């Protein structure tokens, strides 16, 4: 059976509505080929005759929603993605924050952590800083909407192009923070202990995360319409300290949105309008 032929306009619209309802992500007909490709694997796995049958399954079996979310969310990431962001964190944000917050614990939130590369990049950056400033303390919470990807992230085992790219760009970090095993390169237990992974839907009110000093919300906003972007940003902002730093993705800007953030430099924003010196 050609599954694509089973996707009539009403079925496609209903599936788009499910995507929005469960993730806040807006999809339209231009996104149908991508969505269809991702769902097709699930249809085959469940031996379903077509998309209408899968739609009925979503509506009749709530436990299928988690698998649906895993399928429709994008998990593209890498270690130390956008190097200038990490230069800013290592050489600007951390020194200034540490100078102004002696004795405090830095709280970092990787808000859409995907398979964990961003969170572990933050942990490695903090460990390098701590090696020079032993009194420095930090904690990292990493969140995503997908149970499957969170499980992968928490295991901390990497193989393929992302770890190969890290070996090429920062070989000393791979030597220091990873060990090679039969399944790939494993993040050290000490580094994994610095990162707590949790399931969170950023399109809904965020609970159990607060007093964040540095929030990384990168390559997330592009999946929402302007209303959804403002809602996500407000949900994240409410978990942040006043004057805390927000980092967004290279293709993202808050300039046309109504938010509580102010521009500091490309990709970098501040929560609120408190006067401060540069950095943190």
C-alpha cells in the first residue's frame, strides 16, 4: 500500500493539529513531506494501513503520544556548536559571573538539549574554568520534550560525526572527558554527574526550574510561530534570574518579538533592564 495516498487533506490537517497540541510546533503543507517521512516508519512498525489509522490510534491510545513526539521533534546538534558562543561563555560570561557572585552556584539551563552535546559542552567549559578557579561551583539542567532523546543524552555515549568533529577540534577534551568503549565514546561519570536531564515542554509553563543564570535556547524558536515564540520565551524567562543571560541560535532574533529580554550582542540577550557591567 502507498501510505502517502492515504493522507487526505483532512488527515494531514488533523496530524498538524496534533503536532501543535503536543509540542507547540506549527506545521503546514510545506512540512508534510518531512512529517510523512517520519511517521511512515512508525506506520510500518505498527503494521497500520495508512495515516487515518494512525490518527485514530493517536486519539484512542494516549500512550502513543510520547512516540509521536519523539518522531516529530528535530534533534540536530553538535559539541560546541557556534564556537563564538562558547568563546563568550568561557572568556566573558564565566569570569564576570564568578567575580560578581563569589560563593554562589552558577545555574545553567540547556533548554532544548537534544542528545546532550550542548549540556556536556557547557559542563566541559565549566570544568576548564574550575580547574583555574577551584572555588567555582556550577550545576546544569538539560531538558527536552522527547523521552527517547533524553534517554540517549543521559547515557552519554557518542559515536559518528559529532564525536569525530570534537576529536578534530578539541582532542584534549576527548582525552580528558571521554573514554572509548565498545559502543562509542562515553562521557566520564564525573561530568555526567554535573548534568541533570528532565522532560519539559517549553510551550507549557515551566516548573521545578528556577534561578537560572545562563539559559541556552538555541535553534528552538525557528519551529514556532511568533505567538509560540513569545510564549516559549516567557516560559524560559520566568525561570531565569533578573539580568541573567539568554543565548539563542544563529538564525534566531528577538528583535520583532515582545519579550522581557534586551539585546546585548548577537545571539546574547539579558533578562530585564537592570544596569550592569559587561559579561555577567
